[in-house]
C-alpha cells in the first residue's frame, strides 16, 4: 500500500507503517498514545488527583491504561472477566453499574482479595451489598452514586438517609459519593456548576448526617471533537475544558480524595479504524463509495444523523480533476449505513483505504455489530515502534444470529 506524503503530514509519522499493514476492516489501538494521553491529563490536573479509567470506552487497552491510571471502573460481569484475563488485581477495581448481579456480587465480596470500591445506585443495591457483606462477615467500601436526574444513582436525600445510619452498619464502610451526569459535555461551565453543587452536597452530608465524605469519584464527561479537522483547534478546546476542570477542582472546599473517572478523554486518541473502498458508483449523479466496513463496526457520538462528518483521510490521496463529493457507505443492507455524507477530501477508487482517527473510545463497541451477520473487525495493538500485533482476528457473528 502506497502511503502519500499528504496523509503522513495530516496523520503523523506513526501512522505511516500501520495504514498499509493489516487486513481491513480493522481497528488499531496505540498503547503508547494511551499512556501519553493519560499522563498529559494528569499533568493538566491538580496534584493528587486520582485517575480511574472507565473501561467501557475500550476494553482492549487495559494494560496500557493500568500503567497510568490508578483504578478501573467495571460495570458488568463481562467487563470483570476481561479484567481477570488481564490479571488486574481486585484492589484496582471499582465495581459500578446500574444492574449488579447478585451471584456476581457474592463472588466478589467472598473473594479473599478485596475489591477497591463498590458503587451503590439505589437503596435496593445497598440492601443487597449489605446483606452479602453481613453473610460473609466482611466490611466493604462503598461510594453512593448521586443521580443527575436520570435512571442512574439516587436522590441526595436517599443517600443522606443511608449515610445517617452509618454507625449501625458495621459491614459498610462509607467512603464517599460518585457522580457522573453524562458524556461529551457541551460547555466547561457545566463541569464548574456540577463541582460547585457537589461541594455543597458534601458539606451538607457532614452537617446533616454526621458522616465524613472521604472520596469524591467524579466523571467530568470531557468531550472529544470528532469532526474538527484542525488539530490546533481541537487541542485548544481540550485545554479549555481541562483548564475549567482544574480551576473547579482547585476551588473545592472538600479536601478529601478526588478520583476522576474518564473513558472517552483517555481512550479516543489512541484508536484508528481502517476500511477499504470495494465499489464505487454514480447513482442519479450522486457518487457513492462502498467500503468493506460499516456502521456495525464504527459508531461516533452523534453519528446517527450523519450531521457532523467525522474526520477521515483517504489513502492514497488522489486530487480529483473536478470537485468530487462522495457518500461513503458501509456493507449493511440499510440506507442508514452511511459513514460520511459528504466526503470531499479526495477522489476515491476501489482499493483505497479510508482512515478514521480518534476512534479509540466507544466507536467499536457501540456499533450495531450483529446486523446482517457480518464479521466483527480485526483488532491490532501497536506501540511506539509502529509494529502492529494482531490481538483479535475477525469474528463471525452468524453463530450468534442462529439457533443454538
Ligand atoms: C459512571 C460512569 N463514569 C464514567 C463514564 C465515562 O464517561 P466518559 O467516556 O464521557 O469519560 C461513564 C460512561 O458512560 C459512566 O457511566
């Protein structure tokens, strides 16, 4: 595969070798970028900020994430099994999630190696965890999740009620609260307001419940800009959000431990999705390029209406004699399988590769992967050397879509 100079300039040197390698469609996740990004987040935040990687964003980069972040947020038995496969100790796991399976909780609570924290999303979950801890006669550390007005967490008043009775609950170690209101925050001031409110809440818990909040686990939902072509503008926006977060954290009266729980902001930049043009056509004067991947394999936040086209580069870049605007479609039998509505970066031909940067968070797992019984894509990891390692081959989905 010939990689043109234009694309190397746009994507950076480290992409040079990997674009031409690998059978499409595939994802490649750069472990050195995961580590660089988490380190740069840490540098931008107040000293002593503890970092927790929300592994739902990308379960393939745990090893690199664990080298930089202190903890992992785990939301399902499946995510837990992935941690086990990666030999991640219980002491690094925050067990979270709106549906806590009783059998799974029993397994975790009875284990001799202690889980770092359990989050509690409701009075019912609290009762489950407390009864299991009583049964095993252990004391478990919990964070009560406060709702932002949706199905997650509980009202502050319900959390206060639980905390008020803390002296009568010898099997529960109340560590503090957890709060996450949503991803892709649309303004830095939202983060500021949330932290101000949490600060007041923590203070009122101390006053009204006689319980000390030792930890605040907060998900800022930092945004990633998928459509901004200009790297300098993307970085400026990132700095603006991080600056607001830093200022707000530094202004807290709360002086316990702050743990920032993040997925997208840690993982997005490490990932690239690569797919190949397998057909081109002009239907009613409209140019279509069909690729071997599709929306079952890649999904961007806000992709549904294809209103904000994600950044995408063609390899090789061929400048069209006349302006060429393409609709890039995937392999599914649905008119919704549009990857980009107006791709104008380059003329396209069969065999060209399309490269989607910033695809390291959620893009792979949030796709409609079972539709049309198409295979799941290959996954490669790479590091600073640029060598790609196949860590998961393509997986057929037809056995999942058939009688067992
Ligand atoms: C509880 C919780 N914390 C953290 C995150 C990570 O959010 P983000 O990827 O926006 O950082 C999520 C994502 O859904 C979440 O549910």
